[in-house]
C-alpha cells in the first residue's frame, strides 16, 4: 500500500499521517480493499480489482456527482492505468444509513431527500455514446433473462407467466441517463449533523433511470410502502410510462438474480427475487 499512497497522496497533511494513521476496513471476501484514516473527515483509499468498476467509480465521484449537485465523497486522486487500481477520496463523517437507528418519520424524510438527490442525477445532461439504442439494449437484456428456461428457485408456471409478460412488452425508452445502479440505504451515508450522501459508484453507468428504483423496491421498500411514497414525493415520479418500464425491469432483474451461481448474493437476495416475481406475476 505504501507505493500506492506515495503516488496518490497529494495533501502534505495526509502524507505526514499516512505511515501510522491508516486502518484497513476491507470486508472479508470482498474483491476491493479499503483503507481509511482513523478519524472522520480524513481520507479513504480504495483499491479496485475490476478495471471497469474502477473507471465507473472515478467517473461517478469525479464527474457525475459534483456536476449533478449530489453529495458524495470527493475524489482527490486516482491511478487506474496500473495495478493496483486506486482511488483516493474524502472520508465522510458519520456512518452508513443501514447502521443507524432511525424512526419511521426520519426514514421517510431520508427517502424523500434521496429521491430529490436521485432526480438531480437523472437530469444531468449526458452524452450517450453507446451506438446501441437503449430500447434495443433493454430488449436484449430481457432475452438474456429468459434464456435457458426457468432459473433455480423459479417454478415453471411462474417462469411461463414471466416469459409471457416480458415477450408481450414493447420496449420504448428515451436516452440513457446517469444511473447509480445500486441506489439503496446500504449505499447512503448520514452525517452526524444529519447531512446525506451517496457512495459506492462502481456500478454506475448510463442506463434507463428506472434501474435505480429496482433495488429499492427489492430491499428497502419491500415491506414499507410509506418509504416509497416519500421517495416519490422527492423524486417527482415515476409517471405511468416509467412505472410500466420499472415493473418489467423488476422481473428482468429478479430472473437474473435467480440465475446467479449458488452462494452469490446469499439467501436474502434469492428470497427477494422470488418475492418480486410473485408480486408482479401472481403466486
């Protein structure tokens, strides 16, 4: 790590502390490794194994978030041309939302505020450089979800209903938007002063904006519709057309989750995916 720090740390104050003031925060089994200064308000060093994820993180933190006015860690420096691919960012004060004990009202306010934040990200002017139109990309994503027949954990009758629903859908989509693609409480941060921020942009890329609501419905909103209602107030939607796309994307994502190799995502993800299919298609 010392060589990475030497090439990245540009703040003299951080350089002085780097030798003895960094603590590894990596999660056992995770592909990425993370270190942080021991006190809040310092810095975080993230080593990313996947080059595509590293580029997405750099773009999300360094370009999209500041341009859209979305609170997030500030990118200080990066080195992605050689291994280990590293990003240095400011360390937020506070903690992840999922670790905080919030009242029902506080959580509703949180989702309302994050809905407004996501709307700003989705409205960011974005040059879509992908030659494949979004509607065609979504159609191909649908085909991939259906390929191979029923996935593990999905009864044939339920898969048949999913297949009919997906094949009957005609994709119409506007331009791609800046999408976080893992937007939910586990990637939201709350400061000691109540300020809010988003982190973990390694999955972020141009996509249908409704993909950002799929994980919320699968997790945080699953048993708490009041949170979705609050989020809608802040986001200002989705409208009827977006809702139709969102429901199809939920089915596509659920089938993809069930096709993951055994053990990837855990039982919770499998149960949530099956619940999505039953809710959208009938048990």
